[in-house]
């Protein structure tokens, strides 16, 4: 893949959705869209997961078992965060678009872009963005993750931040200092890697900015395991969970 081609995330999205919406993960697949094969370890987490039987937007499966990130993120946290919060956003999104022709047959990322332009569609934007952000967050972590990236991504981090330790400190500081609820992202912007903070449901893809990784710093992401110690949750993400292979895939070749 040449460096001018879109990353797998965006490329596959195009193939699947026939437009700029969709993703490698089938983020927010529409009912009827054929799902790509999922990792063999992908399972529905145990516990009370809210069924999302009605489309058109669907809750994507987790890429690992619900206890796979323990002890850094417990199965109990996943049961609420995925099974209640993430599922709830999908459910509310489906209710928000019901009967709205503007969103008929519109893939999730396209719905985010459309809704971002119209203040009247704030409920659609919030629930669509939260639906997409959470699927991206799950993929940003893996059991046995953390450490440092290698190859082109390592070189690019060094070029744009000076060294990996500086990137890590800046990312951790951004996540710790985010006021209220939101997300901390590693993005590719104008040819450079950068750290972005977004509040509430906001997402870089609403502005055409390409994310590589994300950390959810809403309190619901860590409170059951860490209570008010957000910094410990951030450290666990960076040291034990972050999925550099996913970031590399999003960086593209
Ligand atoms: Mn969340």
C-alpha cells in the first residue's frame, strides 16, 4: 500500500459502505450489511448485555472476552460499559433516527458527519458518535498490550514527539487534564501525529481527522475499578492495554 492510499480503516470502510462511512471493524454496521469475519476469539461477553434486536445500527461484538483485560479493566466494568453504556447509545441512536429519511441507509460514520452539521440532530450526533467511539476504544486495547510500538509507527512518534516517553507523558497529561467527560486520541492530522482531547461524544472523524487510538475517560470507563483515580486507569491503558497493532493498521502503510 502506498503512503497515499487510505489506511485499512478508511479503505475497507469505503468498500463496505460505498462511501466515506463504515470501517475495518464494521463500526456501526447497518442491518443487512454483511459482517466481515471477526477474530476467532471474539465472543459476546457474559452477563446481562442489552439485546439490540432492532436496527438499523448494531452493537458490534467485543474483540476479546469480557474478562480478558482484567485486572486492568474488570469484567464487571465491561459488563456495564459495553453491555449498558455502549449498547444504550446504539439503542438511543436507533430510536433517534427512526422515521428520519435523512438517515435512511446511511452508514454510521456518514451519519456522524451529517449530524455534526445540523444542531437539530444533536441527539443523533451524540449517540452515533458514542456508538462509533466505543467500538474504536475496544479495538484500541488488547490483552497483553501496552509497551512501545515498533516500525514505522515508532519512527513517526519519535519524529513528531521527540521520543516515545514524551509522547506517553503528553498523552497521559491530556487524558488526566480533560475536564468532565470525553476522549483522548492519537490522531494523524496534516501529516503529523498529534494528541487531541474531545468532550462528551465529540469525535475527530466528524472533522475528517483520522484517529489511530482512543482512550475513554468518561467516569463510567474506570470508576468501578479505580474510583476517582483516573491517572491509574490512564497508566494501565498505556502500560498494559494499548493495542499498537491497531494503531499501526490505522496509520496505514
Ligand atoms: Mn464510555
